């Protein structure tokens, strides 16, 4: 059974440093394609790059 709101593999990702006064924060941006071809985007920001990436995936999944 195929779900129309499931996400296909990532189309594009980018991780950068978000400026903050005392700590460097990482921002992860990603683009996914839904099964119906619609593009969705996710953004996550955290001090840890892995956590920022997970937050970005969750952000994109909540749009799907």
C-alpha cells in the first residue's frame, strides 16, 4: 500500500553555521520529494549538527 504523503529520499541538503552571540549553532536545510512529486523543505537549528539534521527531517516530515 502506497501512502501519498510518504517522503522519498532527500533531494538536497545543506548544513551551515547560524550566527549567535556566544555559541555557534548549526542550521540544516533539506529538500525532499513526496511520492506525488511535490517538494517539501525542512529546517533544523541546534548546537549539534546531527541534532539539527534530525530536526530538519522532522520539519520536512511534518509538511508531508
